[in-house]
């Protein structure tokens, strides 16, 4: 069972560290003044009120409403603050509880939030805010999956709860997705893979998990069982940002069925529902085990079928890379260079914007 007080304490320690680190142009401020200025931009609830809100969101994530899982997303906003977004304000605010969250969560849509505050010294849902994407800088509490929580502030995920474990941004040694995709860029000798963050976010957001395999343009495909081959169409060009990003998100939806999505180094989709035969004997894999610490391990110790298939794909089609998103939102990357054992690294889910995952 999780300790909500410990989780909330971690959240406010992280907000303090982040707030003190934010620099304001042309202002020479002390760390206390920087934190106060950060809170003016994006207000925080009290620790007591945040503790209650976090606990209610956690327990609501274990509920269902008409057979649908409850995945609430709360955004804190005092009532005198102009939201600047499409918001539907309640004439009579609703007490914030796990039961009210269960009933109201369907109204937030795929990207929106339930607005809450504690102006009356009791927690209340005051409205529903629709969104079409974009980074959220306000203080948010979201349940991306069953028993999982993401806490964001100033457009960054500062604390994540997965399987009872509290991950904190300030204590994270794992590489983030941007750094990992930069490795893929060099390995596949193409700049395009750096844009795959949108695809990864889409998979994580849907909660179904999935895998994306990538190989160099022109690489043979013998040994890959492609359930649904696709026409090799070019993605929208980089200068058409909005269309390109929507297309990249749609690639994440292809991962919803069994099997991986197969891409070449220029992000052309070669097929989805892809599988590869696994060897009878486990394979040697290098894995990231700490800050600047690499260990050898066996492929069978790194996860289930998605992970082992991704490792085998990288080994057999090197230079190649794969990214696996687990159903709980955790992200792993595998890659291999020719004549080298595959490398496996869990990626940080911290520091992402609220739209991740």
C-alpha cells in the first residue's frame, strides 16, 4: 500500500527544487524569491489539500464507471484565475472525492482536465477544461493507469508513482526519451527518429502498451513476420509541424494490437502486428544499472515477450533500435550495433510534459 503522506512530501520537495531553479530574465532573485515567483505563475495548493486530492485520485484510478476504467486528470486553478482555455464552469461546485471523480472523469475527454480548487477550505471540482494538446504548466494530478499517478508542475513531470514506487525528477539517473532518441539518430544515421517522442507519448497515453522497431532504410526484412504490411509512404514533411505530429501520434495507435510497429530510419511505416521468432537460449544483453554503470545480464530477465522480441530484433537486424512501452507507462529502449550484444536501458518517465504519459 502506498504512503500518501510520503508521496505528497516528495511532491512538494520537488516543487521547491524546481521553483528555485527557474530563472527570470533581468531579475536577480534569491532562491526563496524565485520559488515565490514560480508559484505566482502557476499556483500550488496547500500540502494538506494536495494530500487529499492525490489520495482521492489514486483510489479513483482503481474504480470503473459503466465498465470504463477511471483515469482522472485534475488541474489546480483558483477561481479568480483566468484559464484562457475552453472551460465549462459548474454553477454548483462538486465535492472532490473518489466517487465524484468516477462520475465526472468521462467528461474530461482524452486530453482535458477536471478543474479543482480549495477556496472554500474544502476540495471542490469547479469545472471541466477541454484541450486539444499542448504542454500544461499548472499543477496537475493524473492517473494514467490503474494505481499509477503522475504529478506535474511548470510543464514537467516531477513525481511519478508506478507499482507502489515513487520516482522523483531530482533523483532520476535514467536517460530521458530525448537523449535516447538521439542515440537512435546516430545509430541509424538519420535525424528523423528524434521526432518519435510523439509516438511514444501516444502509446503511453492510451495505456495499452506497445513496441516500435526501427531499422536502416533498405535493410532486408527476412525473419520478421509482418501481420499487416503497409505501403511505404513518406510521413508529412518537417515544416508541416502540426500534420507531422498528428501522423506520428497515429503511428502509436498502430501499436494497440499484438505485435510491434516496424519503421525504417526515415519513419516510413513498413507494417504493424510484427513478430520475430525467439531463440531457445537467452541472449547476453548489456543493461543500464545506475549512473554510468553498465552490467551484463540475460534477455530473459528484462521483461516479457515484447521486451525479449525487441532485443532479438535489434540483435539480428543491427544496426537497429526498439522502444517498448509497458502498460503501466514505463519505457525501455533497446539497440544494437553490428557485431555487438544488444543494449537495454529503462528510460525516465520524469521531466515529460503533462501530455505524456
